[in-house]
């Protein structure tokens, strides 16, 4: 398989790996390794960095995070030693993406900011920075960063990247409580992704639509259908991140339908993938999902154990929205245990995080629980 040209958006799109996955993956990898060796033999440092970047993106897409990180560090060293400024900016942007996947939002923000300062590909940097700010609970800043990325993509005619950033913006709008805007943005993302033959981006958007619809009782069947389609795609292409997110959504759907044991199975599968690939954000989120399922079953002790582990992971990594969700569930557990004062305090902390982040979706749940506690 040919190496994508430097200007093609598929090559520069972070979190995408469509072109190197599937039945031709082995041939593609062999060709890339041969080109990497040739670049080293003739001391073509720019070509060497390009090959390392491409290989790192491929390994990142299939969940081989340690190898991807190692290649990017080598690429960064070469770029700095030989003053390849534009390549250094791209490597920094990809390191930021990798930090994001590994659950290090603060480090990701630093790498992405440095990439922007060095004149990096701003449509990537702005888009990924939006993802990171979302994780850090800075939703309005995330919205502005993603809107900037979309504007740049449209001006450059980068339709696949536009679809990806529309997808991320839809997720942010969901958190801000604007369901209509979220649905429109995600629908647009799916349409563009299909027209551009970008199944990975289409799958991501279908998952986010499914998440959105889990909050609407009359759309649960649609949510399950989208998640199943995304799971099938992820399994066929070994896209582990997409596979984990699909299981997470199916877990939510199962809980909404009262199938707690089935939900635990999906959450556990997502957790296993996250543990094996280093997706710490997903790992922390699955702990909260598993806790919700055990809470639904009435097993408060098991729910609390999973929740405390998820809460520790979220606080340690700076995942403020996951932290607030965990605090709300922990508050409900303490309420059921008859510890109203502790439950109220936990709920107030969660609500404070959510209001500062303008996380209206989570704030509605917390406010409802707080009214129940005050009533009790």
C-alpha cells in the first residue's frame, strides 16, 4: 500500500487509522519499515521523521500505545537535532494526542500548546486541544477551540477533519445541555464522513449519537443499533478505542432497559480493552458505569468499591467531568446507606464542579439528587 502523500488529510488526521488497517495492514507495515530503513541509510532526516510519524499513528489506531510513544519520542529527538521545525510541531501535536489517549490531559494541553507556538498544523492542534479542554471540564473553551478547528478545516477544504471536529463539538454541546445542536452537529458529521468514505469518523459520530439518545427513552433502540454498528466496524478494523466506547454505550443502553447484568458485561469488556491499551480516560469512565450497574442491582458495597477506584483515577488524571459523575453516584450510595449529611456534601461538591464547567447534563442529575436529599 502506498504511503499517503504529505498533504492528504488522511495522513495528518489524528486518531484516524483507516488507510493502514484491514487486510492489507501487513503489506503496508512492511512497506513503511522498508522506507524508514531507506531514509536512515541515506540520512534523509525529514523522511525518517515522516515515516516514524506515520507508523506511530498506525500503532496508536490499533492500541499499541507504548510503541507509538516510543516512535514519537525518537521522531521528536531527530526533528530537534536537525532543526526540522514544521515536523517538530506535528510530532508535538501527535504527542498531545497520545497523552490524551493515555489519560494525561494536562500534559496533552502542554504539548498541543507548544505545537501551536511552533506553527503546527492548527486544524489538528485546535481540534485536539478542544478534546483535552473537554476532559478538563472547560467546556466553553473546548467549544471555541473546536469551532476554530472547524473554520480552518472548511477554509482548507479538509472535509474528513471537518467531520471529526463536528463530532467532537457535538459531544461538547451535549455536555452543555444543548441536545438539538449536538444532534445536528453529529448528524452532519455522519453525512460528511460517509460522503468522504471515512468509516472511522462515521463510527465515532454514530457512537456519540447513541450516547445522546440514551438520554431519550424513545430513542434507546436507535442508540443500541448505532452502537452495535460501531462495535462491528471496530472489531473488523481492530480499532480498540472505538470498540471500548461502543461497549460503554451498550452498557448505558442496557442499564436504561433495566438489564444490569448485561450492562456489567459490556462495561467490563470496555474496561479490559482500556486496561490492555492504556486508555485511562475510558478505564476511569467504565468504573463509574460498572458502579451504576451494581447500584441498580442493589449491591452497594461492590458499587462503592468500583466507584472509589474510578474516582481516584479521575481525580489523579484531572478528568473533572468523570470525577463529578462519580461523586453523584457515590452521593446516591451514601444516601441509600442512610448517611444523608455525607451524601449532601458529595452532591454539592459534584454540582460545584459541574456548574463551573457549565456541564449542564451532569448538573441536572446532581440537582435532582440534591432536591431528593433536602426532601429526605
